[in-house]
C-alpha cells in the first residue's frame, strides 16, 4: 500500500513538473514551421520588359506576417529546355518586417515565366511565378531614356541605328546561338558604305525612372545607349553614378542633354563623364548645318536653347589638298568639311555624345530643352 502511494506521489510530481515546463516553453516549440507566413511582390526588368541574353534586376518585396525567419530568396533561371540554374541571396526577416531584395539575373530563354522561391533550411516556404510582359530580341538595340518627359523621345522607338560590322562580335553571337542562348535569327540590315559594311539595326526605347537605373554593372550592360536629358541626375545614388561611369568606359554610349536644364543634368555627373566645361547658354535660330546633320526640318519660329563652352579637344580644319598636292574640287572640299564636322563629335570608346559643332553641346527647344 505504501509502495502504491509512493508511486502515485512520484507520478503526480512528474505530471506537475511537465505541465510547468510546457507552460513556459515558447509557442514556436510546438511547431517551428506552422506560423511562417511570407508574402512576395515581384517587379522585374523594366516595367516587365527584358532583353534576351541580358541580366535584368528582380525587385522582390518580402512581407513577413509570421515569426522571425532566416532564409534565402532564390530565382530559378532556365538555361534551355532541359537545364536551369539559380541565383540566390540570404535574407533575415524579423517578425512583421517588410524588406525589398534586389537580385540581378539573366533571361536566357523565350519562356516568359520565372520561378521565385523563399527557402528556410532548404525547405520552400513560399513560391511564386513572375511573367515578363515582353522579351526583346538580342539583336535589337536598346535605348534607355531618363527624362522628365520620356514620351518626348518616343520617336526613337523602332529607329534603325547604324552599326559597323564587328567580326569578333559576330563570332561571339554565332557561338551563343549554337549553345542555344541567342535565337538564330537576325534583324540587321547590311548596307555597303564605301569599302565598309554598316548594319542598320532595329532599336527599342525603354523609358526609365531614377529607381530603374541599375546599380549592378551586369544589368547595365543590357543597354546599348542611354539618353539623359532634362533630368536631375543628383537623384541618382553614388552607386548608380559609379556604374554609369564604368559602363561608358566599357563602351556604352551616353547621350547627355543640356540646353536650359544643363545644370541639373550635367552638373551632378561624375567628373570623368564631364568632358567639356560650360560657359553659358544662348538662344539661337536653327543653323542649316544642324538641319542637314539631323535630317529634319526645324521651323523658323522655334528658337533653340544651346549651351556654349569648351568641348575639351581642338578642332582644326585640315588643308584641302590631296596627298599628290592636287587641289580638291568644291564638291570634294565640301564633303571633306562635312566629314571633319562629324569626326569632331565622335568618341570611339565609351561614347559621350554632345554636338558635332564647335562650342555647342546638345541643342534643345522650348519643348525638349
């Protein structure tokens, strides 16, 4: 009897102790996965547009509606129909936290859907699919534009841009096409110009905001040309400006608009991108040379706002004599002068385009200053 009472007391004590321990344990101990609640909002490319074969930014807003979690955001990229790779970034989310995570990843296939996952300890907590609205053929030239009025440049959308033949580039494209990374079709139109061949390549305009301009060099090289005009470049981050500078050094073409808004556009740029000094602004009538160079007719009622200054290199008129000292004809002299004017506005590596005329930079009007 005494033994039974002793066993009963021991059992009662054990139960009481277990209840106390259970009471003080955190709720997560019952089910470590049960109250994980992550939501994802995804923006990718440039308003849903991406270029095949190029990196684009994926901006993922993570909303934690559950307990704190240490995990990993992962983007699955299809290389071809049979293989894929993943780009990931570790993420720490406190309870109730909201965090934006940016990952640059390439788009290799014409399949518009991309899988995004949030994992904890290699277990998928949340999964979603993002679908691009448009994929751009890799042979099409991309023109990014940063302006207060991006729509003013819509006339450039679909424009045929000249491009010299590049044997190394062509060979690289053939290798990538054989690997299935680039489509095998081409949209370039070959035109014979003297002894050289110039390709006229279709282009597409991509309107950008300050938030859209990549900080990652891998994403920035997806653009062939960037137009910055009537835009406050001081709103760009130091990392964006540094990437822009490196992109130009690597061969990107930057077109800087000035006119009456030159201070906010040109002033905040890195010194390496400011190849000329500005001495002032002036309102002038349209010069006939500009109309001929641009290939358009400008109304006499439109005054052009220009900036004047030092271009940063000397333009000297060459002698109008051929190598055998014969005097050139009037037509030959005129052609040579026009060729020299064009050369005055050219920079081969990392092009910074201003104006082709001495003491002028970019000319605008009261609609597009």
